C-alpha cells in the first residue's frame, strides 16, 4: 500500500536529518522524504494519508531486550499480546533472549518462533540463540546452525556460566566466525539476592546483591576478551563501578558494547518502598549514585543503548512477598517515553533520546540491520516508522496496557508522574500496525 505521512517533523538520528517534510512509503520501503516546495515522486498516488501535524516522524524503535514469554510461559505473555504492545509503543524490531521453555538451543525452535512472529505481521522479531545447551553452561550449542536459522547472537540470558573454561571456549568459537556473544555480567554465587546490598536492603531484611557480583563478572569477561578477541555485548549494566569498567574497556579498544534498562536508568532501591513487588526486577535497583552514573554513561556513549527489559509477569507470581515475587516488569509501551524523559531531565536534545533506541541498537545488530535499513529514515530503507506527539503526556494505567503483563514500577499510582510523548501510529514494512 502506498502511504503518505504529511506535515510531520522528520527526525532521523542515523543521518542527523531534522526537517519538516512528508514521508512517502511504497512496497514496504521509504520512497521519498519530501520537503516543503518539493514534489512527490512521479506516479506516486497515496492510498493512505496520515496527518502528522505537530508530531515527530521517526524510525521505528529497536528494543534489544524483550521477553515474549512464548513458548513455555504463555500464562505470562503470548506473541499476540506482546507484539501488540510493541507496536503500541512504537517498537518495530525487537530481540528476544533464549530462556524460553524449551530453551532456544536448536534451529527448529528458532525457526518456529520466527515463523509464528512473522504470521502476526506486527514487530520484527530477532532471536538470540542459547550459548550452551539448555543454558546449563556445560556444552556449547551449534552456533553455525543456529545462525543459519536466523539467530543474531548468542546469550545465556540470566544464567551465568560457572565454568570459566566453557566461557572461554564459547568466546573463542564466536570470535572465529564473527558472532556476537550477549552476556549479562553477574557472578553466579554473589548474585542470588533480591535487592541491592546497602542500608535499605539491611533495614528491610532483604538478601543483598553486591556491586562485586557485576564487577567480578566484568573483569572475567574482559580478561577473556583480551585473549580471544571476541565481540561481546553487555546486557543491562547496573552500577557506577560497572560503568567505569566498561569505559576503561572501550578506551583499551576491546570490542565491547553495553546497554542499560529503563528500570535502572530511572529508579533506585528506594523505589522498593514498603516491599512493592513491582520494583522487583533484574538486575536489582541500586543506589542513586549508580542511577546517576548510568544516566551520564548513556549520555556520553559509554553505554550504547537503552532497552525496555520487557518481562511480563502474571498476577499470581507478583502478588507475593517481595523476596518470593517473580522479578520482571512490562516495558515495551514505556520505552519511547522513558527515553525522552531521561533526555529532558539530563538536558539532552530529543535527537539523542531517539538515537539510543533507533540508530544505536541498529548498529549493534550489524548486517541484519544494514540489509533492511533498520533504525534509519532514508530513501530505500524499510518503512518502519513511528509517529508520536512530543507534547502529549499520559499516565501509565496498568489495565490499559496492551501487554499481558500489567506490572510496572512506572504505574501512575506508584510513580505519581505522567510520562512525556505518546505514540499516534506505527508502521512496520509500510503496513499500519497501530493507530491510537
């Protein structure tokens, strides 16, 4: 379908484009970006016209950390509900980790998930294959076969590898074939608590997770990267000391990138309040100094990407005592607003807010993004587009979220603040998938 988005402010962080223009889409691609006074391509006839007056027209968001809960956890989320939530949040591409049930450690399972997602005709779904069989940290998976099946990288999800020799072999294998290994740095033995170590956890009687759980794992990963020359993406850095180590590793020249979650970027351990299980997330919420360091690191590029860490949890698993509640929070529909909120509070331009959820994650996806033109508004790129009102504010009412998971620490009754920017429409491959 030929679509014309009119009267919008077109912003593309990848190229720096910021102009009042119309965007023409043909056969799933951007056909033209037409500035005032210019003409549409010869022969173009719009079958669908969307008025984006007073709105921003931007590349569709790319979220690198989304649990779809299918297969195996359908009571907490299903492809239909979570992909609907994605496009409602302007997320047109997402990456899911391998900790489904069964684990995504075989090509057939990866192909089945991708096929089911494609049938939904909503967001594009990219898959991380398991680094080790069944995520047990013992036997490496067939990474070459999983890559052929469509995996964009390999991960242990939330399960650290205890045997350092296995991790070394995994990085050696990945480096040989140019694969990226996605790791969340957390020591297996030090990371078993439910809150950040500190005065608050002690006062509440909650088992703590020390910063050392993250830094010890980072030291190990960086030491192995120096010998294997592997490319590693670090998932959801949570501490000021972790940020310092990542900054040093980048200055050293290691092939490392890193992201941070919306939870760690905006919240601290004080948001646990009186044992509010909606703030029971992974990684644990740390102190304010850590949150401030994460904000600065995302601003200066030490941390590359902002992710939603979308993890829908059902009611029964959340309405338990804090330490027993399942960690996780819904986040897909909040990613755009919380990126803009961070930029506003740090006096950063809107373009930077969009960059960490569009152009930067596209870079991390490498050739997969290049071939499709993900995260980019330019002629010939795939027509993944979001239109949003930057002046609008909305309250997070859990019951109104599209995700099957309704729990979030940003719910209005808990945060007491409305969020900026509201999605008006989303296109994936030129197809209108959401309209407010």
